[in-house]
C-alpha cells in the first residue's frame, strides 16, 4: 500500500485531489471541519457559465472518492515535523503520519456587514450572494419578496477596497452577479434587474457571451458606477443612490431587493495551519506559494502542497486544475525522494 496523503479541506479542491490520488494508488485522508464535503460549491445552486448543477458535481465527486478516508467535523490541532514526514494530530485524538500534506482549506466570504453604507443586517431587503444562493436552493428567506418589481446587485463588496483591507479582485463576483441576475429573471420574468459595477472583469471562456446573453435575452440593466448610499423607504423597500459614470448623471433607484456580491477573503484557518508548521503568508492574507507563475502548488516547506483558493481567489475550473496539478507534484515528490 502506498503512503497516506493528508488533505486538509473537503471542498472541490480536496475532493478532486482525493480522486486523483486514489487513481494513483495512494491513501487520501480528508480532514473537513464542516459536517459535509463540497465546501462553498455545495452551497451554490448553479455554476457559471454553463449553469451546471453544483449538486450533481458534488454528488459525482462524492461517488468517486468513496474509498478515501474522510473525517468530518474535525480540525487539525497540530502538525509536527517527524523526520521526512509530518505528524498530524486531530481534535478527535487521531494521529496521522504522512510524508505529504495537501492544504485545500479554501476561502471565506467577506462579511458584508462591515460595509455599513450598504445596510446588510440593518435593512430587511438587503442580502448577500450567498443568501440568494440558499434561496435558489429552496431555503425559505423572509427577506426575499414573493413578486419583486425590481432587484439590484452591487459588485465588489469587500473586494478591490483598501478601506475593507482587501485590494484584490475576487475574480468570480462579476460573473456570479450575471448568473444570479439571469436566475432571478428566470424565476421572475417581469422583474427589472440592475447590476451596479465599477468595471466588468469577464476573463474566462464563455464569460463574455454570458454577459451579452444577460443583456440581450434577459434584459438585465448594467450601470457603471459605485453605489454611494443605501436607505430604506417607508414601505420597506430599498433606495439606492449611485452615479452612472458613463452618462455622468446621478441615479436613484427604488428596489424590492438588493444583493451584495461579497468577495473572497482568506480563510483564517489557513493562517492557523501556517503558524503550526512555519508556512509563509502573503501580504493579502492568503498562503504564499513559492511563486505566482510556475510553482503555485508548492509551499516553502518540503512535502506540503497547496490547491485551490487557500492561495488566492480562484474559479471552479482553476481550482480543479490546481488540485490535479498538486497531485502530480505530490507524486513526483514522493517517487523522487
């Protein structure tokens, strides 16, 4: 039997890595602090740009890793170097010795309540992208009206924002807003939908087509300008003030629902892991790879590898590709040792 490989994080990066390690004959051991696998993707409804079902993706991956060892609702208490291996001690008392560790601990969503000017947690009809995804997944939410006349989306909430402590682009928020705008129009065809954006960053395959489709086939309105003020009307609706920077005119829109596109920030748990074993942390708070071009899956410690959004914002295709690449790096490391 080949070596144990510890995978910290059971999102799509960790699941895809476990699948590939099983194919190569290794014994993957997934450590996941939640009570389910799939991470953030498991909470999403559909994935852009093909509107793929996230539940089908997670379901298929789950079947393919049924032979992996999985610890749910489990955390890593400590990681200690042990010769050419690492001793990983879990909070359930289990000790695992492995020559290679893959960190795939993912990201956190920015806390939209920190952007007080948008009124999240203050106004009833202000929600986040994650809240809306939960509603798409048939979870009741009293904040979402039965027949909204108008719905707005605010891009870059907590991203590209020095005041929020995050200067980086979240990479997926623009396309997620377009996806959710289309889904709103599919549920409520008569609803007017507005997207307030600074600029649109649609770099991926079919993303630009997705944007054109939202305008042409669904009538989504795109307004270039940052929202300056959000207030609540006497009838419990949301009033948004912004400047349309393309026309140079101020704009006031009254909405039945405002959706804040919370961006990705580093998972504090990865910083705890970094402290345990002396991993480098980048100035954006994410784990620091050897470099940002060629060895992004490798850490500054031998035998410890990365995959997915623990090193920065990633799309689903990027995350899956990194997981596969990390497994090849692990295999090369162990067979060349």
